C-alpha cells in the first residue's frame, strides 16, 4: 500500500503524467485525514470542494485510533531528541505509514529527514 501525500495529488492534478497514472492504477493507494484536509482546504468554492472529495473517495483511508495520538507524540519526541523538527502534518503522515507498514509517495524532503531517525520508514 502507498500512502500518498497531498503534494503528489496537486502535481498530478495539474499535470497528469503517464508514470504517475500507472502508479495510481496499479497499486493500492491510501490517503489519511491530514492529506484529505490539506487538499479540501485548497478548494476555491463548494463545487471544487465536492469534486476533490469525490476524487478522494475512491482511496483507502488510514485512520487514527485514540492510542495513536500518544504514539505519534512519542515519534515527535524521538525526532526532536535527534535534532529533527518537521511540520506536524508530516510527522502524522509518517506515523501512519510506519504503523501500517506502507510507503509514502511524496515530493517533500521532510520525510527523508524522518527516515534518518526511522530507517524503517519506506519512501516510494
């Protein structure tokens, strides 16, 4: 399973390439609430909001359970203790990818920093 970051969707919607299309078509793709919220908040009006929502509805959604919030906080503490400070949303996405043993498809370099501390984090 591949957990897709919002920047990949944005790039794809602006310029859908053949390689990305194949990746979307031939892999199990997931999103999470953080990614969904980031994409929806970028809509300009209700029509666009509904179009984005419909586009995302076809993907699996990785959810947080109550206990995950404490475990995610521990990830942030571990990162910070090793000198790695990343945006909140990137830490949450990384936590879900680690928990669910899936790759992250992103263009964001923060995930490479997280991987230094958590080498088990898989980047697509």
